[in-house]
C-alpha cells in the first residue's frame, strides 16, 4: 500500500473508533433521557388518575348523602299520606312525586358514578404499573450508561491523545481533503470491485485502480471522494 494511503488509513481507523465511541455514548445518554421523560410522563399520568379518582369518590359521597336525605324525605312523606296525617294532602302528594323523581335521578347518578369509579380505579392501577415499569427502565438505562461511561471517556481521551501524531503523517495537502470527507460524513477509504466503487457504485478509470494496486499513486473515487483501497 502507498505510504500516504497507510497514513490516511491509520487516521481513518482512529477517527472511526472515535465516532463509534461517541455514537455509543450518545445512544446511552439518549436512552437515559428518553427513559427519564417517559418516567416523568407516567408520574404525571398517575397524578391525574389519582385526582380523577379522588374527585369521583367526593362526588359519590355527596350523591349518597343527597340520596339518603331524599329517600328519608320520601319515606316520611309517604308515611304521612298513608297515615292521613299530612296537613295538606295535595302538597304532600306533590312533594312525594318530587322526592320520587329526585331519588330516581340520584340513583341513576349513583350507578353512573359507580361505573366511572370502577374505570378510574383500574386506570389508576394501570398508571401505577406504568410508573413502576418506567422506573425500572430508567434504572436499567442509567446502569447501562454507568457501566460504560468511564471506559468510553478513557478511550476517547486516549484517542484524542493518539490522533495528532497519526494525523501529521498524512501529507498536509491531503489533510484538508480528508477533513472535508469527514465533514460530509463520507467514507475516507473505499473498496473497488471490477473498477466500481463499492461505496457509491461509480465507475473508476482503470488506470487509477491499477496505480492504486501497484502502490504507485493514491486516487480518489470521482463519485464519493473516498480514497481507493488496493
Ligand atoms: Zn465512490
């Protein structure tokens, strides 16, 4: 292999290790962030479910009290009518009718509240489970990051320290070109097969492939700009 290509290859390998480590670290921290967001959202949902359930319990108590009051009033009115003790028979029958109507309405409400409470109780239990699940997932994500964090940082520090001496071996005029490839997030080195770049499928002039193979010169792919590997 041509000496310049060896130098580029060494630098490229180092930079790729750097990219891999950074991507791994980004992935781990991203997972922690996502798990944290999900956990917080689950906690908010649980709080909402609890508030909803508490409000239903309140409403049920109030409805039950009213129902007991009107049932009592209904029974007393009916007893007065039946016993002939009502001071005003007409007013008593109107009151009884009104009580029956209200009791009927309150009983319907009681049934609706019972159903709603049942659903809200289930929703609260589900929300609690979701909080627990998300708490575990967050713990796992944090552990995964903690398990690799120090090692990744140490490796990256080592790579940064090793880079300069390796980079200076690449001729100055090629270094800017290399930096451009990196900036474009393109491969610095590409394989060829039957004069076709295996990265971008561009046809390479046969002369370039031959000179590369004989280590007489280094050439780039006209399509993606990567240096051809022999
Ligand atoms: Zn190419």
